[in-house]
C-alpha cells in the first residue's frame, strides 16, 4: 500500500482542503505516513497570505528535495494558494517538484493520486509498525500546523462551505488565487457535517474565506439558516465558524445565533483598521461606525460572547492619526484576542504598488498595538480565574509533556497538569475537560483538570488530583 504525507500551512481553508486530499488518498488505497521520510507521495499544501508563509513554503520544497535525492521514486506535490499563484516560477526554481495543483484543482489532484496508486502495488511488504493504523486513516486531519494526525485530531473537523472571495480587499491575494465566491449547496455541506460527526468530531468548524456571505440561492438560505441546519445534525456537540466579514453580519443573523445553542460563544470580527480613510483604501466595504454597530448588536444579543479580530498595522498611507483611531477601538477593550500583523505586500494586489510606510514606523506602531492588546487579552483571561471552564482537549502541551492543552469554547488556550489517570485513548473517548482556572497569561490560562466527560452535555466524572498538588496541599 502506498503511503502519503501531507503537510499543511496557512488557514483553516487549507486544513479543510487537506482533509479532502486525505479522503481521496484513502479512497484510492493510500495509507497515511506520519513522517515525510516514510512516504511515497509528499503533499505540501501551501499558503501565500504573507511573505513569510511564501518563504517558508519554498524552504520546505527545498528540504523535501533531499527525499527525492535519496529515493527518486518519491513524488513531491505542491498544492494550495502558492501553487495557484506561482506555478511557473515554482517549476523554474523547484524543478524537483513533480506536480503542482492550485486551489481549484483539488479534484484533479485526487485523480492523479488514483492514477499513481497502481504503480505502488508491487511494493515490498511494508513494516506494519511504520504505517498508520486503519483507524488513523479515517481520522480527519486538523488543528496542527504540521498536519500530523494525533489521538485527538479527529475531535475537531473542518467543513468547507464556500471557496474563493469576491470582495477584493486591496491587500489580499485570496480572490486572485482562489477566485470569486463559489458557495457549496446546503445539502452537500450537511452531508459533510454528518460524515465528520460519525468519524468522531465533537466540534465542527464551518470554514470559508468570507463564511457569513454564504448563500444557497436555490433554497433561499443564508448563513444563519446554514448554522441552524448544521447545529441540528444528530450527534454534533459544538459548532463554530471562521472567517466572517463584518459587512455580512445582519442584526437578524446575530440575533438568530443566540438561539443556536451548539454555537461556540466566539465571533471573529476582522477590523483591519479603525480609520475610515484606511478602510476605504483597503476596500473593506464598512466604516468604523458600521463596525461599531455590529459590535453593539453582538453585545446586545450575545452578551457573553468573545469578540476576536485581525488588525493590519502600516497599510500604505496609514498616518499616525489613522493608527491612533485603531488604538482607540482596541483601548475600549472590545477584543478578547487580536491577530495583529505588520502589512506585507503581496504581488499582484493593488496595495503592493502603493508607497510603503517607513519600516521603523510600522515596527514601532506594531509594538504599541501588541503591548496594549496583550494587557487587554490578559485582563480577559484573568476574569476566568476561580471559574471552572469546560474545554475540548487538544493534546499534550508542546512545552511540557506532563501537561495537557485544551481549548475553551471561546477559543482560549488552557493548560493543566495531566491527571494521574491520564491515558490517551481514554481521554480521546472522554475529551471534555473541566478546568479550574488558576492563572492568566497573554497566551491563555493555566489550571487544574477537575473532571472529564464523554459528551459536552454530561456533568462529567471527577479526575484524581496530580500527586504534586496533593504534596503542596499537605504542606500548606
Ligand atoms: S474579504 Fe478581503 S481579506 Fe477576506 S478573503 Fe476576501 S479579499 Fe481577502
């Protein structure tokens, strides 16, 4: 059986595309390799939203060249946004790449995997231990930057509801590489949600580049209707979505969310800038007043939801006064978290031709924004101290193998010591953790795991206290 390794960079759209590639590969008879060295086919699913992502993708292509030097039969495939944008250049600078598939050619990539499969039929018997188990094959990928499936990765699944974007923000490469809106029919999306739930997903994330612009014209359904329908899929415990556009949130839609119980209480509302002048140059299609109106509606109908955002610093033409207007909104403490970026020009976009703001000025503004926002994030996290928060396990902490990482419903990262009864399989079956929050940081919270539960609605069973805590308690 041939083995395939898939490495995913970038956003949840790419994670969802990688799930599709895995499904097609499994259907064609491939097994999933957890290391590129063990694979016959290596797929690099790339991102080009920022210059750093692009450089990283070329770095990985260069790295994978060594696999081909060791075994020329290995096939290297590049997919995703960079593949769409840089096809010609890639074939020039990375001639060892065997095939390039853009974001609109995933079906063709699946067909190619089908076509290659018989060539591997006569492979020597493989060492079973180096192969992923059958169960692993059916686990959707997700949540990890390197896309290596783990015991918990099937708990969160991505379902693509729409491809492309028709809004043409002047800084964004997406419409140029992924094309205009292409909304999937309601029926197909619901079939995917059901399939993911049957495969073990506890939380489904609906993903689209401008997810709340989704429409099914044949059924006259909008994104609110889609959320209601997805939330009613039997067995689904939690539902969430990324990434919406402020313009497409109507008051009616926000009000409807309040009645959809499985929706996670977090709404991403990308601000990008607080200045109307900059928003116009960005072609964002809303004003600061319009943005603040959405915030008021969310506060009114969804008072306990976290609002998170994206902010770009140093967009061409951004003056000190423009930047101060962004800081004004942030200072109001609206955002429970913010993904902040220094503007990075993307080839082929209008803004890439405009005069850049001085790099030192951009860096200084960025530092001011991050410092302000970090204080606000930490204050948001500090409000959780003393509470018991239900979280979905993610896996062993990358920094400390003795700790578990989980995500609260508002997407806050929570870390706590592994309980003495910790066992990967058991915690994959009972993945909901109640964590008593003890300390707050800018990156998330730490605490003690006090209960675990099989279903979100279960009250859960107490877990033993780690020995170290007992020792501390006895000393106190
Ligand atoms: S809304 Fe703007 S930033 Fe978002 S994908 Fe579309 S063009 Fe890009």
